[in-house]
C-alpha cells in the first residue's frame, strides 16, 4: 500500500486499487502550497470530525471526484446541504466493509463543529483493516484510557497520531498512546501547520526513539510504501 502525506492530518492511501483520502485540508495550508488539490484522486473520503483544518477541501474534492464520503451522521447530513449526496454515515463503535477494507469508527476525545458553526457530531478516529494490515488513524484526540482497550482488541501495525500539542496530544502523550495500543510504528500528524502546534521535529523523533518507538514525520507531498 502507498501513503502520501498532504499536510496537517491529510493522507491519501492507495488500498485494494482504491484511492482513500482522509481529512482533506490542503488548499488553505501555506505549508502545502506546492500541492494542487485538484489533481488528488479519491474514490473514498474518510472524515474524522468537522473542524476546518480537516474539511476545508472536502466539498470540492467530493464533488469533483464523486467519492463516497464516510463520516459521522451529522457531517453526512451537512454535506447533503452542500450538494454532496454520496455520503455514508457511521457512528462510534460501528463497523462496515467497504471496497478498500473494513472500517470501525473509534472515539476521539476532541470537539467537532463544522465551518458554518453547526454541530459536527462526536469526533472520531478509524481502525482500518486492509491488505493484511491493521491501521489506527486516531484523528484529533487527547490521550485516553480507551486506547488500552484498543490495544487489546486489535493487533495494530501502524498508528497515525497527532503530536502538535495544544489542541491534541503532544509528543509525550502520543508516546503513551503508542504503548497503550501496543504499536511501535507511528506516523505523526497535526503539527507545524500553525504557530500553536509548531514542534521541534528532531527532538520529537529522539523522544520516541528513547521510548523504543519509531516516529516518522513525512514531508508534505512525500509518498511511502507500507
């Protein structure tokens, strides 16, 4: 599988011959000014919550590509009012098989409202099983004890955790979260986009290494194979 990072918490996954985009916030991100959002493919779009730094390009990408959007019931209802009809609503604890893999919506300790101020439902993350791997995309979240149960229920191969602090977990809490879910390989997200969440990247990588964990901080536009 291929993973491309588009900044903040936005990734494009190529799974089972499908392009799956998560939390599309690209065009307003100054750090991603070299990315042309209109060239990004999508067969499916996963949305963790309604904040602008996760949905800024959602409507335009969904309309251009015709991708099916998977998110909370409230966000899917809001999308319908924006002229996006190809939505699939889920809620916490629910799971569903899609063409690209199995998805379970997980609790995230965070707020959620949409750009117009309307309620965005409960913030969420996703467990995704595809191509023989299990991935945990936590979305924006604080460190929570529920993650220990997640580590008991799933054998997670790759985590995607926020590390920018202030609005989400910081480095220290993300290290604990990694231990809670029993995953040694972490891709960091939700950092450096705004002054509030700027981090010392070298220090972050070193702290994870000292804890026996591998933290990868991808460059915006970088593609890796997992």
